[in-house]
C-alpha cells in the first residue's frame, strides 16, 4: 500500500471515530466554525461538509 492510500485509510478511520462527537442525531455537523488563538472566527461553509 502506498503512503497516500494508507493516509487516506487512516484519515477515514479517524473521522469515523469523531462522528458521534461532532454530528447531531440526524447527521448534521454540530461544529459550525473554528476560533484560533487570536480569537479570529472561521466559519465552515456547507460545501466542505460533504
């Protein structure tokens, strides 16, 4: 298995473990953005969630 395929496999496994913590019961993301150390707010648009 090449590095890219290995990374993709491990990333998908990691994301699965997060789903129960970052989604609502109907599958919507509960995280709507991020705040950095300087208190800048970065929203996540809908097209990045698919």
